[in-house]
């Protein structure tokens, strides 16, 4: 039996801060999350996978929220601080008091991510 996996639905965010806000809010609700990075067609993609449950007959439809960049970002983590003013920085490590989201570098674009 061959199961055909439907390609993910892509959702491009306007700004990298939007992606950082999405992952920070997910972590603050107790859910583990990470940002995937890969290059494809001379562009760099940073994104997170989500699942849209109970969408008609598309149970578990994969969603890919992403940001597209001409250059790779510097750092292994996206750090977010949400006090009176939102701050987003990229770092090689984590800082106390900040939400740290690891960036996972992939060798190639996953097949199920349709760009």
C-alpha cells in the first residue's frame, strides 16, 4: 500500500519578528518547538511546522509558517524577550530571562514542503 503524503500548505510571514513571536507564544504555552532552516534555489528559509487538525477531510494537514531571506541568519538560536517591549535577537547561545528557540539546519528542503 502506497500512502501519498500531501504537500504542506505554506504560510509566509511578513517579518522574521512574526515568526519569532509565533514560536515564543508556542513555547510559553508549554509546547516544545524549533525553527527549521534550509537553503533552496539560492534563498534561505526559516520556518516552523504546524498541523491543522480537523480541516474537512485533511486531518493533520501540515502547515509551514516561514520567512525567506537572501542570506543566512547568524546564530544558532532565536532569542525573544516579551516585556514592555518585544526584542528579537540571534545568538550562538541562550540568555537567562529570554525565550530561546533552537534553529535546526537541514541539509536539504524536506520533500513535503512545497515552495
